[in-house]
C-alpha cells in the first residue's frame, strides 16, 4: 500500500479520499477547511496542516480543488506540491480546469523529476460516494498506468484519452453535454407544465424513451421538488462553460449552442443561484416565464 497525499476535501474530494483510505492506503489529507480535514481523520486518514506536510514523502498525490487558480496555487506555490513532493512522485490532478493549465503544471512537475496526469471526473457527488466515477485521463502511457490502480479505487470507467491535457478536453465536452441536457430538460418541464400535463408522469414517459438520460435520472428529484442543494454548483458550471468557450476558440470551431448554455448558466448566477445545484437552470427558465 502506498503513501498518498490528498488535497481538496470538498463535495467530491472527501468521498474520493475516503475510498483510498478504505482501500488500505496511508493517506495524509489537507484542505483549507479544518472541519473537512477532521472528518477524514475520523475515517482513518492522517491530517496535515499544510500542503507541504501532506505531500512530503508521498509516492502519489491526488488533488481535487475548484478551479485553475486553486490548482496553480496548490501545485506551483512555494508551499506547493511540486516544491515539496519527492522526485519520482506521481501527481494526479482530478479537478476540472483548462487543458493548458494541466500542461503548464505537468511541465513544472516534469522539471522537478515528478510525473503528472490530468484525470477529471464525471458522475457527480453520487458517483464519488459510490466510487463509480468516469475518469478521463491525459498523460504519458507509463504515468497513466501507474495512476490506474488509484483511479480504479475511486471510479468505474477509466479512459486514457490522450496526452497531458486531453482528459480536460474530454471533460469540457462532458460539461457541454450535461449543461445542455439540463437546460433542455428544464425547458421540457416548463413546456409540459404550460400544457397542464402532470409532470411526474410526463417525466416517466420521457425517461422511458429516447429522451431519457442519466441527467434526467439523477436530477429528477431536484426538478420535481425544486430542491437545488448542491451537488454541482452553478458557479463551478459557469467556470466550466468558460473553459468550453475558450477551448472552442483555441480549436477554431463554432459551437453555437455552447454559447447559449453559457449565457443561461451566467443568468443563473445573476439571479443569485451561484451556490445552488446546476439543476437550478430550471429556476432560470421558470423566471423567464414569470413563474
Ligand atoms: P468544493 O468546492 O466542494 O470542494 C473544493 C475543496 O477544495 C474545498 O473543500 C476547498 O476548501 C478546497 N480548496 C480550495 N483551495 C484549496 C487550497 N489552496 N488548498 C487546499 N484545499 C483547497 O468543490 P467540488 O464540488 O468537490 O469540486 C471539485 C472539482 O471537481 C471542481 O473542479 C469541479 O468542477 C469538479 N467536479 C465536481 C463535481 C460535482 O458534482 N461536485 C463533479 C465532477 C467534477
């Protein structure tokens, strides 16, 4: 069993770190939130009071923080992972960030004699808790194979999709699909309600046909109860829509619907829903319709 440092114990990172502990790894955790560290300690992890302490002597380091600035700070800061993890350590960032940030951090790690892969995930809080995440991995073959045993503890579908940064490119595509499908489900609900249809039976019918989806299955209760506890926060999806729009510009491709979904997510933030689950796009469509 290996010595693992784990940074970022939020909605996703806490259960993921918990699975590594349960699998028998010697896991040292750090988060800015001391309560989050204490919770993992109660599950058998060791708590650290800095990133440096969490990664010192680690064979592998896993990070799960919100966005690009956090990943840059966690890896490249003076107290950061690259400066303090041993040479040869395997560094695995599972946050959702821009592909070029992954490449930048990976190059810094390589210069320090470390190995780095990007492994963003899909499957949400339930996927993290049940260890059935889909993990989209970018990196060199040998590094990805070295990371695979850790991924298999936290996820179910492990896909090596290309070189460093490629995992993030696929995750951007994933977020475009998830945001778009939530938005269309929201419009479908408002359409059915406008027609006086019973929503529960309407959603049953949709779920049983071609329009059924994992998104509808997972977000059905949020939609029906208008309960938007996260889950996946609108603020994080806003960050992801920015990555998608930027990636499209870089790749010189036109994605007209991505622009619309991005503006819908931005509208949710402006309506004060930034810390709500992304199923709250339904509240935006309802607001537009005066409901
Ligand atoms: P979260 O906000 O719940 O957790 C992030 C954690 O990182 C927090 O506990 C925060 O204190 C910690 N953190 C931030 N900066 C830090 C630092 N410098 N040092 C140590 N800890 C730090 O976010 P989340 O929902 O767990 O998402 C994490 C990442 O996973 C994001 O990139 C998100 O886009 C992605 N993601 C989330 C979901 C989801 O359903 N929530 C699903 C797939 C992917």
